[in-house]
C-alpha cells in the first residue's frame, strides 16, 4: 500500500518547539505515515549559513524527535554537504519510494519565497505543499503557486493549509536568548536545552 510521507527540511539551528508542533500537526491533519526531518547543509535563501555545526544540529534534531515513532531523521542533505535544493532531495526521495505520496511541510514565510526556489514547477509535480501559518504572517497566501500550476489541468493538491494555532517560536529567538543569558526553557525540548548548555552553543 502506498504511504503518505511528510518531508520537513530546515536549518534547525536549533530545532525548537514550533518545529515539533507543526510537524505533528501536519502528520495528524494529513494522516501521514511518517515525517522525515531533513536538516539542510546550507539553505539557498538564508543570508547566513547555520551557526551551530552540522553534527550539533543533527544531534539536537535526533534528541528532539526521539520517542515519536512517526518521526525519522534523514541525514542526506548534510551528507551531500553542498547547497541544499529541495527539488534535488525530493527527486531522490520520490525515486526511492515510487508510488508513495509526498507532502513538503513549510511555514508560510517559506511559501512567500516559493517563486525563488529552484525549479518550483517541477517540485510541485513531486509534492503537495503542506503550509503552516507562521506568527507574524496575517494570512496564508497560496497564490504564489498559481503560476506553476497548469490552468487547464488544475492540480487540486498543490497546497494544503494545515490548521493550528499561531506559534511565534523561532530559532533566531532561541539563539538570541542564549546569547543574552536568558531562559529557553519550554522553547526547546528539555534534552535539547541540556545539550545547548552542556556544549555552550550560541552562548557568548
Ligand atoms: P531562523 O529563525 O534561524 O530563520 P526558523 O525558526 O525559521 O529559523 P528553520 O529551521 O529555518 O527555523 O525552519 C524550518 C521550517 O519550519 C521553515 O519552513 C519555517 O517556515 C518553519 N517554521 C519554523 N518555525 C515556525 C513557526 N513558529 N511557525 C510556522 N512555521 C515555522
């Protein structure tokens, strides 16, 4: 039987409670069999590269998702090491799982930049976008994908908006709080908080 697979990419610098919540909300809303977490080597649209090392980001995701049998860590983008283009990763995954359905989980801030992604039209042939409204974004504007969907053959599955409460959490905020000696308790899982303190990551 074909599976429904969620793919969740990001810098995860570090992983925070918002990431976990949106992955779980997408899993439930879309009846996903699994969510693959794929830390990016370098995200093409981010101005700066990640601050924590690849190994630390991986380990923090590993700690964060342990205990959820639907969550899987996928290290391929870090192993590949170069710029992480989602279309390359999805092409690989679809070839490995013929017949399965893929859902790419993204926040609404990522959707806004969709027209600057590599090969957006081809990407939409491979996945349905599972979009979560991000705190600060007034609405989820899905019209950015219209230009890539054939008007004569409307792809009803191009985007699915996942309902959930707005979460303001961001990795930037967690990093800033650590740099300023502030508490990050409950903003990241306890094991990730302990890892960040033990390894003095993001601290001045
Ligand atoms: P940074 O603050 O460093 O930019 P971030 O918190 O956005 O990081 P990423 O690892 O870049 O974290 O995010 C991965 C994906 O998760 C992106 O698609 C992003 O839009 C989404 N995301 C992150 N936090 C939230 C949130 N609070 N609500 C909705 N989506 C989110």
